[in-house]
């Protein structure tokens, strides 16, 4: 294999890997729903610690599906992207034919 052929092959592989990565990120962020047949557990009641500053907002914990089971993601404090915005918590929703799916939390002004 010549040096030119190796460079073309290497460049093609890098391009293919990049495109696959972009498609995966696009599907994940493009609203593709993953349905879970098992209902999520009841949320864990968390003790909310004192905020690090008046600017911080508490984002409650939630159960995340990892492909096999629900995993608890603990709550944490964050600073809103803009003053006076508030956090709308994510939640599990149910579709009668497909199962449960996660609706991401988001900031609202």
C-alpha cells in the first residue's frame, strides 16, 4: 500500500467516524424518544442543602434509564443561563402504546 493510499484510507476512516458521531449526537439531541416498558420508581425525596449563593437554583434529582435499569441521578445546584429564568423539571411521561419516555428539563424565562 502506498503512502498516498494509506493517507486516503486514514482520512476516509476519520471522516466516517466523524459523520457517525454527528448522526448519533443529532439523534440524541433531536428528540428521539426511548421508550421503557417498566414504570419509573417513585422519586427519592432529597434533602435540599443551602444554596451556594442567591443566584443558584436547585435542579431536583431524577431516575434515568440506563438501558437495563433506572439509576438515580442526584439533584444539584446550578446558576441559570440568564437572570430570572426558572428551571422546568424533567419528568417521565407515559404513552399508552409504547411505554414511558423521558421529557428533558429545560430553562424558561
